C-alpha cells in the first residue's frame, strides 16, 4: 500500500533537519577527490512546488523552511544549505530538471533528497535512486533522466539496497527515508540496514524516523544500536516534549552509522537552532547521543 505523497510534507521541520544532515555528510564526502556514491532508497519525486495545492493543504513548510528562512543567525553549515534552497529554481533549468511546459508552477520550490545530492555530485560521483510509487517514480524519472550520473530504479528500497551491496564505489552514503505508511516499515528498515551494513561495514548509513506517540521509534533505536560499527552509531532527535494532534509527528529522528568526523557537533548546533526557530506543537529540544561509541 503506497498512500504517502511527500508533496504534502516537503520543507517541514523534519525535512529541514534530515536534509541539513544530508548536506553535512555530502560536504564531508566532497573533501576528498576520490569519487563517492549515494544510494537513496526512498527517493520521492525529486523536487516540490511549495505553491501547489498539496503543499497548501497542510501548510507544513511554513513552520519548517519558511520559519527558518525568516530566522536570524543560523549556523554556517545550515545557512549554506538554506542558500541552496533559496537559489533552487527548477523552472530556470527547464527540461534538464524535468519541467513540463504543460504544467503550471507557482513556487517557491523545495529540493528533495535527489536534487540535494545532485547539487553536490561531481563528474565521477554516482547517485542511485529507488522509488516504488508509480506516479512519483514517473515524475522522478522525467526529472533525472538526462543526468548520466543518476540511476533510478522502480524497486523496493529495502530489498534493492541489500541486493546492491557493496556498491562498486566504496566511499559513500545510504539514505533510507521510508514513509512508514505501515508499521512493518520499522522492522523492514532495521533489517535492511543491518544486512546492508554487514556487506558494507565502512559505508555511512542514515535512517530517518518520525517521533510519534506510538513508541515504534524506541524499537528502531534498539535494533540499529545493536550494529557494532567502528565509526559508531549516532542518534539525533529534534522533538517537542508533548505530542500534537493524534497521529501527527511531535518530532523527527535520525540514526547515523559511521557518521563523519565532527558531524555530531555540527548537527547539534543546527538542531538546537531549529528547535528555537521552527514551529512545533510545544517546547522543543535537540538531542544527540552515541548509541555505539566510535572506536
Ligand atoms: C518520505 S518520502 C521520501 C522523501 C525523499 N527522500 C526526500 O527527502 O525528498 C518516502 C518515499 O518512499 C516511497 N516508498 C514507499 N515505500 C517504498 C519502498 N518499499 N521502496 C521504495 N520507495 C518506497 C514513497 O512513495 C515516497 O515517495
């Protein structure tokens, strides 16, 4: 069952936290000349029009990227990412970014993970995308098909990830960003990450999860925290103390295996600033903890 569409949520506080973390990891990968690869197992449609009916229906981006762009004194690395978002104009790129003349766009626009990574790819770097939703896949295909560095698969991201391990380019990142439409996604995500890490123990893996009132996130932390990676396992959470409306997220979490050097400090500075700048259901904190210490 694929009912989730990211267009309703693009640019919300969870996207901002996750994408800022993604930006930090990419900036680190670019420090060395050696090529890197990124595998994005749940890619979405690539980029989003925040002026669309979908985005207007929830208005979530106003409390995320909207609030952050109006905020002051953002940490330098977050500002770098937000400048990228402010400059992001797929319409200006036309066919190259899959803009269709028959579609109407309003803007502003928000890049999803495929286009955040694309911005940071160099000539020999690679991006592998998986997306299972037929319409999202079709849109994404149209948007990335002209870039030879990007390989898109209409494939289950959990099974596909394990089958692709280890990647031919051995430096890089796996981003797993499921929609958690169904509760089984928690178990599937933990199993796939464990199996993939077994085959690629030096890779960096980042798994996103929502913090809801149902407590499934605790099981996920436990499963991923059992992975004894040399570079450690980090947990970062940006969450309000109390829940919002039933079924709504009160926070957002990331589990990162083998994070880059000083990623914890940089992400904590970003998360602490987002906690006081974005809109949440109540008082909000950012926390960072090592579930497994780096050796
Ligand atoms: C949260 S969205 C991804 C957002 C995107 N990573 C970003 O940051 O812009 C999750 C996506 O996963 C897709 N999806 C759901 N189950 C999947 C599966 N088993 N394999 C691959 N894609 C899946 C959904 O259709 C949806 O587009």
